[in-house]
């Protein structure tokens, strides 16, 4: 066969990365989550004012990240985008409440954080059941979030030290799961 008659070699075509917000946004949120969790574990003695304010900043930034993902995530279903937006609005409002009244009682902080963990956990469970990509990570984080939330809501008077430990460990686990989702392979393989 002549060179002109030979068919060209097959070209590998890979699926383009899914649309929506860039992975760096999820990575930044994951790292922020881990850092806030570690900071709360390393310095458990600060006053409720500092802890409330720190968690308030975190929740507001995390909520804005969810809002961006919910509005810009055209690669996921409308239902999941609505869940992101709903949880994002709740997180921003809870964050503002904690920043405006960081010295509120432990009970107030516990209720806000408990509801946030439960809502975030439910959202992750739904995402785990609906999306194949990152299914197990979403299901694990959903269960961790719901359990942490119910522990806090069941005993909101547990005291600041216990609350800090529960929230800190939950945040660190959440951060690592968020980072795992960032680096998990995207759906779609290559076609030769």
C-alpha cells in the first residue's frame, strides 16, 4: 500500500471537562474547610466570640461558593442546582448571623451549625444518589454531615469544647471529601 492510500492513525478523543464552575473553586473551598477545622482544633480555648465569628466567615464564603456552583453548574440537573442555591443561601444567612452576633449563646451557635450540617448532608446524599460522578464520596459526606448535625441538634447544650470538636472534625472530613471530589476522575472516557 502506498503512503497516500493508508488511512490516518486513529485519534484519541477524550471527553471535554464538564462545564460549570472550575475545579479550582471546589479545591479552594475544600482547603478553606480543612483550615477552619484545623484552626478550631488547634485553638479550642478562644472565646465563643472568635469561634462564632470564624465559623460565620467560613459559612458565608462556603455559601457564596455554593451559590456560584448552583448558578454556573450547567452540567448538573436543575434539582441539584436548586439544592446548591438553597444551601448556599442558608449558609450565607447563617454565616452573617454568626458574624453579626458572634457572642450569641452556645445554644444559638449549636442550632445554626446543627441545621447547616443536616442540610449539607441531605444535599450531598441527594447528589450521591442522582450523580454517578463522585457517588461514594457524596454519600459518605452526606452521612457524616447528617450524623454530625443530629449529634449537635440532639444535645445543643453540649458546651463549646465538645461543639468545637464535633464541628472541627466534621469540617476536616468535609474538606478532604471536597478535595477528593476535585481530583476524582470526571465521567467520560476516551474513544479511539
